[in-house]
């Protein structure tokens, strides 16, 4: 929830909103690619940061701006009922997931261990499924690769500070909300066949989610310190 009496919070909200508008209307937030989606995006970054630092309500507002801006430039690819609805949920998911995980992981080492294990298993299943779909001839090799990646993820996260772990997972899921939600609507309304949507999700969605973790986590930590949160 935004504290309207706090000048730091208000100034930060204004900056995040301004960055969203700047990235959108200059089109710096859209990276042209020769794919059916037309472009990858970094527009989800300020939306996620807004949700993580200022809460899910503000994240939803910035996400709605993101969605409206996409209509200006991508209405030739998809209608507004495909382009807009998932965007507010980027900040909502990021904000809620961070809040719940941060509270949960701060309670006990055991809870943190099992939460990290479940997240790693989900990543393992996702990578394994992608490999089985696109590399059927090397499924067993891909299973080994998936296991190593998931084990590495688990090892790197299990001893991390709850804030860092919570921000990482929330950033990843916030970004994937954009990908899955928008592409899911594109499939439902027959803008893309499901095979095309999956390809776009792999080519755009996963790199965008990884970028979100890399950028949003240190930025959110810094801004939370600025606002006197965490530590």
C-alpha cells in the first residue's frame, strides 16, 4: 500500500511511473525481433519493481499502463483484450508472492528448505518438459541436464537470505505471469496457435524472466533500503 504522506514513497512512485511511460512511448522498452510477437520487452521490469517495493496495488497500476501502451504499438498483432488483461497481474503476482514468501521463509530453516526444494523441482519439470517437446531424440540427456540445473539452483538458493530468495522467485513469477497470461489469451482468442505461443514463450518469456531476476532483485533491495524496509 502506498503511503501518500511519505515523500520518499511518492517520489519513487512517480519515478517508476515516468520510467514506464518513457520506455513505452519511446519504444525503448520493446526490442524488435523477427518472431510472431514482434518484439521482446523490458517493460515488465518497472512493473515488477513497483509491485515488489510499493506493493501489488501500485504494481497493478503500472502494469495497466504497460498494457495500454502495448495497444498503441501492437494492436496490429493482437486486440486489446489480449494485450492488456495480463499486464496488471505482473505487479500483483510479484508483490503478493514476495510478501508471502518473505514472511514464510523468515520463520524457519525447514520451511525455507522445502520451499526452495519445491521451486527447484518446478524448474526441473519445466526444463524437462521443454526438452521432451523440442529435443525428443535426446530426452535422456536433457533429463540429466535438467537435473544438474535444478540441483545447482537448489544449492545456490537454499542458504540465501530470505529477502533475496523471495525477491528472486517473485521477479521470475511476475515475469512469467506476463508471458503465460498474454500468450494464453492469444491462444484462446486464436491470435496464435498453441505451438507458436509455446515457441514465443521459450524465445521471449524465459530470457525476460531471467533478466527480471537479474535486474529487479538488486534494484528492489536498494529501493527497499531507501524506504527503510528490510535490512
